[in-house]
């Protein structure tokens, strides 16, 4: 995550054109890489998982690559949506259907998502910002509170 802590990365991620390009190119490429590597390889070689949810309205399977932070045997996700004013679709999907499937560093299996309560979120937030400093910028760019979820493996 050292790259995200450089001035160059911070400046680039504050450029609308750069973010627009990244949003179009990185997710499909990450989905492909994560599928073929069982969750080990992605474009930035960061802590990225392949998340499969059930659509809140459609009931259809939805698949996306997203940054996650390993934490005490679980995975933590932040619904940052690049700091935009609306939650990413996966937030609505996990709220409606908390059972999901993940591929992450060799693990392929089901998990149960739990949205953190405000007090829990406040406790883990400093660790998330240390893990990915861009989360602080995303939070500053939006009026909504970025939701945080814990994904726990199912037995």
C-alpha cells in the first residue's frame, strides 16, 4: 500500500479523468485476474477480493473486485464508491442478502456480511485509513458515512 501513500498517487486519485479511467479499466481486469489466480493476483497487487453477491432487487448473481482488509480472520470492506454520493450496489446487495461468496488469496467460499454499527466502525476506521489512506479522502469528498462491513467465513 506504499504507492497509495505517495503524493503522486494522491494527486492522481484526485483527478476526475484518472478516476474515470481507473473505474472503467481496473474492475474488469481485476475480476479476470482474481478468477484465474484463485484470488492471489490483481492489477495493483493489493489486498483485493472477488466478491459475489445476490442482487437486492434482481436476485441475480453480481460479481465485483474490491479492496478488503484482512482483520482477525475476517475481511473488512468499505463502501467507498470512490467517494461518490451514493453507496456502491454491493452495499445494498449485502444488506438484503448477507450471504456472499469470495475469492481471496486461495480461499474460495461463502461468507456472512455484517454491517458495523457506528461505534464499531469508529473503532476500526483508523486502521482502515492506515491500510488505505484514500479512504479518508473518499469520506471527506462525500456527505454520506461510508459503510463498513465485516465478512466472516462460514463453517
